[in-house]
């Protein structure tokens, strides 16, 4: 078993860097001003997600030195992750156009897949299927979608941070259960980086994540899921189950908006979690509810799949009540 004692430094680093970024944002007036589409009511510093990028990035060379991360995979995470973070940082400060953002996202996803060694096999009904170039293209779309949906779901205090924290620790717990100690390090590091930021972003938020942090989190989580599937194809289903709340809400909301011919990159407040926050009048109950769903509903199903349960059945079981909840809270419906 590898030494995990340096990991608290990731949490502390994210905590202190977020503090510094908040002071910088206040001094330079880098604030998110509320408008009719906002879920907050007070001007709030933004761009704190860069702390997650920096703290997690500092953990990667150590993970490589510990033998938990190959040099090729290190380049995959650093190159793709920093490209997405840079695009998000520019967009946070200069409003980068949607097409340029999307181009950067696709380049980052392709970079990631090339350095990861291609798309993993897909495990369906116990059979591992190599989809070749089709699988590569689908994996690129998967990464682009995950990083964008994470951005879409970063709309109320603490939600994106609590998702990264619970999903990362949940995956690490499953890896420990399966004896995959080398694979455990990166999800723990990502969870701790998100946790350090979350101290400042927990409702009521004192700083927002921004596109640099949310896009980076979505991409890195997607890459970790593909990296896990290269170890065992069945682990991809585990990650898809753990990410169920974000995947269901964002996908259902996007689908309904597309069906009405709306621009998907246009700001809106029609996600189920946004409707729920307005229903309860606060962000905290929704953020805590997502954490509870991840821990008490999705994690046990992911455990069953990790132990050999059918992945497709696990996803269906996990997503069915989430779809009902999203519809109940009017995902994709304006107003």
C-alpha cells in the first residue's frame, strides 16, 4: 500500500489558494453580478475553481513518482486539463466565444484520448467490446459532454464541489475495497482539492468556481473514469452511476431545451436543481440532498456493479428515480 500522508497538503493547498484568489477578486473587482438568470442575489467573487486546478496539478508529479500514474497518463491529465482550465479562465475574464470554447474542449478531449492510449473496451452483458475508431469518437464526445455538463451544473452554492468530493471519495472507497491501491490516489486527491475549495463555496458561498474550475473538474472526472475502464471495463459503469445526479439533470434539461429549439449555451435557470433551490428558498438543502443521494443511493449500487453486477442494469436502477426527481422539479422547463 502506498504512502498517502502527503494528501492533506492537497486540501490545505486548495483551501489557501482559494483564500488568495478571493482576496485578489475582491481587490480587482472580479465579481459575479446577479442578473435575471442568476441563482444568487449578492455580488460574489468568482474564479475560485483555479485553486482546484492548481492543488490537483501539484499532486500529479507526486502520484507519478509514487508509481500510481504513468508519465504518459501524467501528460494526458496535465495537457488536456490545463487547456480546458485556460479556456475557462479566459472566458471568465474576457468572455471567450462559444465556438472557441468548444474547439478547445474537443482538442483537449482528443489530446486526453491519445495520451491515455485510446478508448477502453465497453463491457456489455459481461462481454468486452472493442469499438475501434467509433469508440474513440464516442469517448471524445463523452469527455466534451462531461466537462460541459459540469459547467451547466455549477449553478448554486456548493453543488459542483460536493459532487466532486463525494464522487471522488466514493470511487476511492470502491478502489480500496477492490484492492486497486494505485488507482485510489487520484480520485482522493481530486476530492481533497474540491474539498479545500468547498470550504469557501459552501452555502452561502464566499467565492464561485467559474468556468476554469467546473470545466476542469468535468474533464478530469471523465478522464479518471476512462482510466479506470482501462484497468477494468466494468469500472466505467461504476463512475457513470456515481455521476448519476449530474448526468440525468443536465442531459434531460439539455434534451428538452433542444426539443424546443433553444440555444443550449444561453444562460437559463431551468435545471432541476435550480428549480429545487427556488422551491426551498435556499441552496443548502439541495446541495446536501445531492450529497445524500450520492452516498446513500448511488454508492451502494456502484458497489454492487463493482462486485460483478451488470453495469447496464445498475445504471438503469440508479437513474430511474433520478429521472423522476428531475421531471418532478421540471428539468428543462423555464420559469
